[in-house]
C-alpha cells in the first residue's frame, strides 16, 4: 500500500494531535509493508515486578496501528478504534523498551484492519500480539 506520510510527518502529527503521549513513542522504521514503533519505557509504564503493564502494551499496539493507517490515508485525527483483541504471551523483560512491528492487513473506504507483534528490545520472542479494526471517516478516502 502506497504511503502518503513519512516518519517525520507521522511523528509531528502524533505530537500535535495527542500531546498526552508526546515523547512516549518513536517511529523506528516505515515502508509499504511494515511500521516499527518503540515505546520508550519509563518508570511510569511499569507494573509491580518491574515489567511494562498491559495497558501500556495495548497503547503501543493502538498507536502503532493507528499511525500505520495514517501513513496510508493522511492526517485523519478522527479515525477511531472500533475493535481490538490482544494476546499477552510472555512477560516483557524488566525495564526494556518495547518494539512493535505493525502491518496493515486491509485498508478499505470505511474500515482498516491491522496487527501488531510486540517484542522486548533484544528478544526475538513476541510478548504480545494485537489485532485492531479502525473506522475511517468518509471524507478521509475521498
């Protein structure tokens, strides 16, 4: 799927539209097949025991799939999550950044579907997997 936004444009849009997460995420790579995004783990992202909490892993998947879709449709702040499923497979490494590899599986006029595999930095075994569907406002594709 052709890209209409690059890494810098996506990062700028994310900072503008969602200032509450400014600095939490970094777009590591972007091409027509995959987006790679990092959660820069800080103390506030951890649960008791020192690993990243489930809600923060969910946020990484949600933000990652959202910006992967925007990379293909442009600056559409009102694209929203309509369905989400997440599997937590193993405990993330204590204090390690999390890396999500995102694929857009389907991009239609009104719905987009993506998936995310989330890894602890330095470990090739996924810690979580997410599948999400987004509703795209009608004017976004027209």
